[in-house]
C-alpha cells in the first residue's frame, strides 16, 4: 500500500510539472525526456539532526513569531517526484532558463532564504511559481495574480506533510509575505506586492490570521 501511494504521489507531481508554463519558455513535452530509465532512488534513512524539544503545533503562533532560531523541521522521507527531479539535476545539471523555463522572483527573497524556516520558503516560492510563473493578460503586468491551491497541492509540490504546510502558510501570512482569500471549497493565494495596497477583504484576511 505504501509503495502504491509513493508511486501515485510521484505520478501526480510529474503531471504537475508538465502542466506548468513559465515566462521565457516551457518544460519540454514528456516524450522529449528520456525518463524511462530514471527511477526514484531507494528510500534512505534521514540523517538530519532532530530538532530539540517537541514539534510546534498549529496553536503555537506566539512561538512561531518570536522564535529566534531558524527551525527547519524534518523533511518528508517518502519518495516523491521531487526526488526524480533532483536526480536529473545531479546527473545532467540545471536546465538553462532559455530552454527550461524560469520564474521571476525579486532579489530581496534572499532574506527569506537566509532567515525564515524552510516551510515558509517553500510555500512562498510555490505561490510565486503558481502566480507570476504563469501568463495572464488580465493580470498585473500580464502575469497571474491569484492561484487556487489546496493543501494537497503544497504537499506534493513541496514534499512536506500536512502540518508542515499549515505552519508554513500560517507564518507566511502572519509575516505579510502572502495573501489568502476563500475560493469555493479551498483558498486562493497571492504574493503581497509592495506597490499594491491591501484591498479591504485582503487586509481582513491578513489581520485575522
């Protein structure tokens, strides 16, 4: 059962990767990639040192805000499509943006990379990828502004479990990096841009977190 679930997760992630369209190019069609001989690596025991103390819970908002140490948490040990992508990068190198597609991010994101927990970095980058990573002639500067992303999407795209996704999203909203609004049975997410003042519903959503 666990092996079938890992296979399903990897297939879902691979489908997600092929469906993405980026400024400056798209991923090649699946038929162009010699993926038949690429297999997910065997499951390896985690060598990451366990964090000290108990794992924070959903209600530990004060600890999340006031913590002065950059807690990364434990990575998911299950094999996903991310492992296949990492194996391809290690074997072939990074695809050049001119042919492999790229996502525009501001240079100040380096501050998040250096100072924020990994869960926050992953969810913020995924929202960058799913918003400004897509063309939308009706959107700001011709890019998509909002993306409907269920929790399962973040789990597959970021290789995190449900609680890690929830913690990352909660802190990202509390810190003012992203915006969220209800959409059908899920939520839509957007990057909070400096030149765009908060509209009423967006400000209420941010302040209620």
